[in-house]
C-alpha cells in the first residue's frame, strides 16, 4: 500500500516536528468548556468502570446470567430507546440537549447510592438505570457531534477530535486504577456516585460555554414522521464514503469487544495471571492512544486525511490475531501488552481522523440522525458479536475463538473507503450547510 509505505518511512526527527505542529492552536472559550466537560464525564465513567457488575454480585448476589444481562441487555435496550431520539435531536438546539442528557444521567445514576443508603436497591433498578444511561449516552454523542460541527470551522474539527481522543485515553489510564482503589476502600456504590457528580459538572460546564447556536430548521421538524426514524441509516447507506466506513467500524469494534471476555477467561483462568497483571496488560498500552491522538492531526496534514484513515485502519486490524498466541508467565504478559500497544496506537490515530471524516461528509442538518444510527448499530453489533463469540468460546475454547476473531479482523480493511471522494487527497472541504 502506497500510503502505508510512506508512513513506514517517516523519520524520527520528522515525527517530532509533526507533533509540534499546531500544538498551541486555540479553539476558543466555548470549545474549552466543552472539552473540560467531556474530560470530567470521561473520568467519572472510568472511575465507575465495572461498578454495576460488582454491585450486582456483591450487594444483590446476582448470578452470571444476571450479570451478563446487565451489560448486554441494558446496552441493547438503551440503543433501541435512542432510535427515535435522533430525529428529535436534529431539530432542536444541541447545547440544551447536551445539558439535558447530562442531567438525565446524573439523576439516573444518583438513584443507585440513594436506594443503597435506604436498603432498597434491586436488580431491576440497576437494569433500568443501565438502559437510561445507555440511551442518554447515544443521544449525547449524536448531539455533541452536531454541536461541534456548528461550533468550529471545518479545518479545526480534526484538532478538536484529536483532543477528545487524547482525553479519553488519559481517563482510561487514570480512571480504572483510581476507581479500583476507591472500590477497595469504600465500595462500588461510591464510584457510581462520583460518576453521577461528573455528569452534573459536565452539564454545568456546557452551560457555562454560552454563546449563540444557530436555530434548527423548524419547518422540517413539523413534517417529522415515523418513517424518519430510519433516515440516519438511509443517509449512511446512500453515501459511497460513509457506507463502507459504517460497516468497517461496526464489525471491527464489535469483534474487538467480543474477544475481551474470552481473553479474561484465558488469562485469569487457564494461564493463571493475577488480576493486577490482567489490569496492567490493558492499562499500560493506553499510552499508545495518547501518542496516536497526538500524531493524528500532523500525519493527516502531511499525508492527507484519506491516506491516514486507510493506513491506520488497515494497520489496526493486523494486531488482534496475535492475542491467540498468548502464553503463561512474563512472555505471555509481554505479548499481550505489545499487541494491545500496537492496536491502541493505531486506533488513537484512526479514531479522530475517522470522526472528522464522518462529520465532514455528513450534511449539518443530518448529523444527529446519522450519528444516532451509527451509535445504535455499534451497540447492537457489539452485543450480538459478544454473545456469538461467547458461544464459540464455549464450543471451541477461548484461544481458538480469539484467533477466529483475529482472522475476521484481518478482512475488515476491505470495508474501508476504497478511494478519496471527488478526487480529494487531503481533508475534504466542509459541505454546504443546507
């Protein structure tokens, strides 16, 4: 691949210059508040990582089937609930929607420590809260993408998405160890309360951003009908650039997530790794996400957004098959860390470029519906593939199932956009906002 060849021959001194390019670029006070709000809620989410299953097991004495349903069923039903919210968000100002979704998540999560304090917490409540939070997550992401596109000019979208990506990986590194320490000292319910407070702080930050937001097109809102619920999917499938990227990301993310429970069974069970070793195997490589997010903008500036999208999207698919060869001891742990580091580095480059590519090629009046459809499909495909690979892991063994997923992942680059639309080789111009 020509683009991959050029990336492979990038010199170390050039990398330093690339990372330094546009380093101090300012995106304005309003983006600063949005960025701070995102970072706060991301940290809260990772602080509470794994809290719901722990509460289900330790407090409510739930079994394996109930714990599995809590994550898979909650996400699936939440995605279904979010479907009609996409068209609803499209024709409303996005900043109030963002604030509302933050407050919804704050209120829903706060019911958990409240019920626990009153000795009234139930499994059904945990399930309902997971549904509400999942639906609000999807709606928030759809509205935030649309809001970002009106907040910044097209040339700044990649810089903004790279900063979000960097923040996400920082929260991934810091949050779980800190949350684990809090859970060890005070219990999982406390981390859920901290997560709830993070959404309240996020809402306050977005409100503080202020500023004028262009009004939605109310004329179209009046004609909104039931058929419009599928408009996001119709728009994606009709677009030659978005369609392959849509299938690529749904399949890639679903297969990667489907192998995580199997890898946990393999490492913690058959190979005898301790919990801290398992945690280290996934926390340490997150540094690659930070580096990748720093490289995304300068690489796209030098080589063109499309080339970097295809190169990083191809390279990230090469790593997961290596997990099938994980063995015991230090060598096995080193292998997992190395594979995850390479995977996360490529994802750190790919994710902001792909998010920007998607925004640039989606008409402004359709962003919320398109992103909702994208997120709903991602949630559903992940749930389906996780369930399917759970069955395969039972029948074939976790190592074989992980290797099979890796082989399928090797084919996902075939679903990337095959050519630059309209002959573009760099960042595409912003579409007409009509």
